[in-house]
C-alpha cells in the first residue's frame, strides 16, 4: 500500500466529515428525539430493505455487523462511498408541500490484516435534523373581545449526530466470525423556536435555541455463523450494542431584550440494541434475507428521564438476483435487488406514535472488474398519517454508491 494512497485516504476522510455535517433530511418528524435515525447499511443492502445482520459479502462493506468484515478477499482493499437525494412530500390535510435535499452519505474502507482477521473504518450519520415550518394563531391575552392578538411561531431545526467507526473482525472457528465496532459519535443538534407578533409593536418577540452537543464513545459486538450447503450458503448473524451513557451537553439560549444562556450536563443514554438476521445464498444467482432489530429507548435516559421515548422495532426483508455472473452479456451480470422494511417511531408527535415503512429496489452495475460495482438505490417510504400525527410524509430517495475493490497487497515480481 503506497504512502500516496494512505495520504489520499486520510484527506478524503477529513473532507467527508465536513460534508456529512450538512443536513440530509427536511422532515418535520426530525424535530423529536435525536432526529431522524439514519440507516446503517450501504446502498447495496439498503436496496434489499436495509439488511445487514446476516449478510456476508466480499463485494460490499457491511458495518451493520462487524463480524462480516472477514468475508473480504485476503488481498483486497475496499472502499465504499455513497450519495443520495430525497424528494419529500408533506401533507397536513389542508395543504401539501414538496421539497428536496441531497448529501454525501458515507465513506468506508476495509482491508484484511491476516487471513483470519480484517479491519474496517468509516464515517456515516447516526441521526439527522432538518425542518422549517411556521404556524399562526390568535390569542386573547386580556380576555376581552377587542384584545385579540396574532401570534406567529416559527420552528427551525438543523444538524445531527455523525459517527466514526473502527471495526475489527476475527474468524475464531472454521464457520464462526466475531467482530467489534468502536464508535465515536459527535455533532450537534439545534432546535430554534421563534415567537413574533406581526401586528403588534408593544410585545417583544422571543427566540429560543435548544442545542445538544455530543462527544460520545460507543461499542457494539457482532457474530456470524456461515454454513455451506452444497453450492449454497446459509448465514445467521446477530449484533448487540451496549446501553452506555453519552457525553452530551445541552444548551438553551433565550433572546428577548437580553440574551440568557444556560449550559446543562443532562443525562443521556445510548439505547441497548439487539439485531438478528439470516440470509441464504443459492449458488451465485440468488440471495434472500431477513432482519429484525430492537432498540430499548424506553429505559434509556433522555434529558435525565426514562420513559420519555418508546422502544423501536424494525423488520426488513430483501432479495438479490444475478442472472449469470460470468456471462458475456452485461445485463446478465448485473445485480437486481428488491426489499421492504417496517418500523415504529421512538418519539411521539402531536401526542401519538407513528409507523414507518419503505419499499426499496436497486441495481448493481459491475465496473472495471466483477468486484467493483456501481450500486443504484431507489426507495419509496411513508411516515405518519393525517389522522394520527396530523402529518403524512411520503418520500422518494435515489442513492448512488461505488464499491471499489482493488488488490493492494500483491507482491510484484520483477525480472
């Protein structure tokens, strides 16, 4: 591995950290909790419903289960980079809106250390906050017919938490792999509430900014059992993330005639998380899989209190089909993917919890060699409803990912 490649990787990684700090959501639902929780899978498996716990794939990096890293070829260096754009449609029953956002999603690297050991590191979002909406109401401060007052409230949100991970995987038995991801979660979330009185000069408006700043270290473990069955392979996997206190500082700044700032070290916990999944590969043609995850937000502290948030469950299924890997016809070597997922929210909106679902599909285009792939992701999803949360959100996401595979560890011979 040349020094130039190492330096290029470090510089590229630093630029990515800056890009990931930008908003990649415009959902009003991101106002609650830590914001919109982002998928921890990359485009290839996102297009299969977001699978990952039971996936072992030498062509793509899978940070959802660190035990998967040893699936890499012993001479290969891998890099995954993904970008996406989202068209978001909002419907309140009385009005509808459409908006667009796009961003760099993630960058990750993976390479073997020894035949039985591999390492991966990368940067990807944990949660995103991005919303901007206004409401106007009429109030009667003096309880008199002629004292009606127009009040305008504006709500803005920005930021999110980003995580840098470093993972290590070992093959401890012939068919068993274990792994560990150490993660550093950083970033800030800001919620701004502005109250003004458009038709009255006697009242002073107020702007309140609530911010969370994270510098937290987290850890999760992974396990995979892979068993060949003739030309097929069964993989069963699981992950466990510890409930750990997060180093988060909250700050509230209120501006009226003067500015008042209050810094508080509240108690926040990263939720205990359990994920299980399985996949079955039929030759080199078909891969099917299913995942289930559970996050214990209810028993995790949020601003010092438990029972503030709700436990979150998510189910996912997916399939990949490759007509003929070694065909001379290009379209027969492409990967065709389809999937779906369903989950419940971990935070209340307008006094109610809501559900989310998504239908995904994608295509993998082989580039340069059979191991380097351009992955296309298409996803349609929905959150909430007008009847329960007073807001129906429907979105369409398109993502692109390049999974680059290079042989960096070959010793060249010269005559």
